[in-house]
C-alpha cells in the first residue's frame, strides 16, 4: 500500500532551504519516492489551515518512508534545514 508524506513548510531562510531541497530530493530518489506536489498555488476550501508551502511525496509503502526518514541522506538534509524554516510533516497510508 502506498504511503504519503505531507509537509507544510514555512521558509525563513531561502538560501539554506535551497540546500535542504537539494539533499531532500536526493534522499527521495534513493527511496523511490515521487513528488506529487512541491509548492504551487494553495486554495483553502474549509477550516482555518493556512499552509504556506505544501509538499506531498508518494512512497511505495510506510516502511520505506521510515527508512527514508532515518536514512543518512535525509538526516543530512534535515540538519541543513535547521533554522531555515518550520516543517510540519505527517505520513499517511493510502491507496
């Protein structure tokens, strides 16, 4: 069953976040993830959620997400992201 990582990102340091994106892209490729959404226009249809940048990644399954998140490349990416913004991230199993 596919698993999705959904992130709401608020960027505070664009240069540092660009370094994070470079490494997070490498990490996603290592684990066979596909970017379904990476930024783009947002329209709130209901509720008070006001995301500034949404990213959705599709992975083959939840075990792969866990390996990606704990993996060396994405761990490095997360370190690069420190003080570059605020990340809210969840994993959701899907179809």
